[in-house]
C-alpha cells in the first residue's frame, strides 16, 4: 500500500534514445543503474520512462563536464537517486506520517476506513443511483443517501453535505445573512489556518459582522444589546485551535440557542472538528460533540468530514429541517457540491459509528486507542531492525497531537524512536527520509529525527524497516 502512486503516469511507450556516448566516455551503461535496488524501488512509483530519463539526464550532464576522470558509479548513483527524489516530490504520492500529528492537514488529514475505501471503489467503478430515485424511477437527490445516516448519527432533523466546512459556513452566511448583520462574540473571531478568517469570510459573503463582548468576557446581555431589525444570525464558533484562560466568562450554547428561539433568529455553530464520540474515552479532554450542539438546540451546525469524524474531505451542515430546506434552494450549492465518491466514503464512515467495533475500524480512532505499551514494543522492533554501526536508534517517549486545528493543547502520550545517522546532521537525514521511495515525514528535535509510531499503521512496519535499512 506504501508504494501506490496517486497521480497518473505519462505515456509509457516513449523510450528515451539509446546512449552509446555514455559508454564511450567510460560512463556505466543505463541498464547497470536500472538493476540497482535503490533505483528499481522508484520504478513502481514514477514509471520506467521517468526513471530512465533521470538516469540519462545525469549521464548526459556527466558527459558534458570537461574532466579527465569520469565520475564513479557510486557518485552517479547518488545523483540519480537525488533526481528521482525530486521527481517524486513533484507528484502526489503516499507518505509515511511519523510526525505523531494524527490529522495533519499538510499530509491529507484523516486516513479512510476500509469500508469507506470500498464504497469509493464501488461507486467509482460503475454507475450508481447518485441522483436517481430507484423506487419511482425519476430524478432523485444526491444528498438523500447520506443525509439520513448523518441525521441518525447526530440526532439532527436533517443534514447536508458540501465540499468542506469552509464552504458550509459560506453557504449558511450567504443564505441567511447576505446584506444583513451577524452577531459574533469577540472571543470567537477565529482564524482557522489556510487563510480562513471569520471576519474576512463575512466580508466576502456581504455580511456585516457585529462584534459583541470582549476578548475574555461575553454575556448574554451583550448579544441582546446588539439585536436589531437587521440581525440575521447569532453565530458561535468553536474555539477549536486556541483557548482563552484566566478571568473569562462565556455564553453557553444552550442559552444562546434559547435566545435565538425567543426572538426567532437562527443560531449557528461552526464546530469545525465534528466529533461524534466523546474523546475523553481516549484519554483526551472532552471535546464538544455534534450531538451536544444539536441537543443544546443550535439551529444549524457546521463541521468537517475529515477532522474528528475520520472521513473524507467534506463540510457537513446539520440542523433544523426548514432551515436546511432554505440552504438546499441556494443556487450556490451547485458550486459547492461533493462528488459521488466523497458521498460513498462519508456514508460508509458515518455508518461505522453505529457500533463500538465499527468505531475501531476508523483509522483515527484506532490510532488514538493504541496503548503506549503497544507502541513501545513496536519501537523496540524498529530499534532491533535498524540499530547498527551507521544508524543509532533509541526508543523514545513522544507526544502526539490530534492536529487539523482540533484540541491544540491536548498532548497524547506516545512512543517512537530517535534516529541518528553517523556523520549526518538531523535536518539532512530528515531531508533524505523525505526523498525515499515512500517518503517518511518525521519531526526533528534536539538534533535527532523523531519517529512517532502512533501515526504509522502497524501493518506497514516491516516495509518501512526494510526501506530504512536499504536506503538510509
Ligand atoms: C477546520 C475548521 C473549519 C474549516 O474546515 P475545512 O473542512 O477545512 O474547510 C471551519 N471552522 C472551524 C472552527 C474549523 O476548525
């Protein structure tokens, strides 16, 4: 599974021209490099054409250099491997995440469960009833399939799925508040990363932001004082990636929802993370769940599919049926819609929440459930496989994080190992690890490369060990 290249290859039928000149200048022939295991490992990823091109490029460069002494086989080999590493970095490939950050946004957030992958395969390989009502034989809704599953799992009246959570927030603002006012507490004016700043999003949505309260203290009376005929929404944002501590006072969601109901103005909560289970089961601090937001009476709740839900990239809106109907009628929805494979994967992921054993099939929760003892014994197996003259490997205590802008302060005790390579600086080793046939991303701490095993799937341990022995 490690070696799957995700992008398509270019035409495999164009072979590079033969290179008799190389041999003439005393340079090794192309086939000698092709049979090198360290080069061969790249063939599955990049394809034969790209590998031969890299070899020929390096040989051509060596030939054109005006030196009396031709470069050695070993030197050329290293140059070719460096070039192959660069070629790989330019395409979408799977990597080993040894950072210990479970929902690493730069590394694609949540890995998918087997059933979610199977659903994508099933829906992708042929036709489906995506927008077809099989009972009536007429056009149906692409959202119907998964809406029901999400409503059941969250206790909400209705659900809608879009491209991502940012899109969900945009659609809500555009539908209910364009040209009008949205009240937000000053302790929730968040930037969630990737340039998504709540005040900017509001501006772009043609919504007037009305800030109430102060950074540390907000009261219900602050909201009440800001109400007027232009008020369209009361918005709460989950403080998913920061915390305000000390002398603080906040308005709880249930009270805000009650106020909204009393004055007939919808309340919205942007949850971001989207947990469906209580994370304190995994030794983490309690994280507000979607079910709690629904139970508090919030009218519309937005969250991501690929954060604490552990599914594909998606934005989910759950809430009151009549409000969801208005969102469905917004023509903008067409531009934010999700494809069939996302719907398949999301539906399959949500279904896993039906049973405790289903939840353990979601990679995120499997990784969170791994015990420190299990991780330590795996770390020892890495040490035994790798430790030697050139490689110094020690078992290490580490701290893992959920990442993806969720639970920023929660440290998860974890285990892994520290790797030092004889004569090499840690940053150079880390760079080399990133250029392996399956790139490995590690943390560099105190001059050592730290591998956190909580984010490494145990089924690939042997493969990773072999690759490290062979290439590092
Ligand atoms: C992550 C996050 C978003 C954006 O979610 P995407 O699915 O990445 O678009 C929005 N709001 C909050 C509070 C978040 O944490």
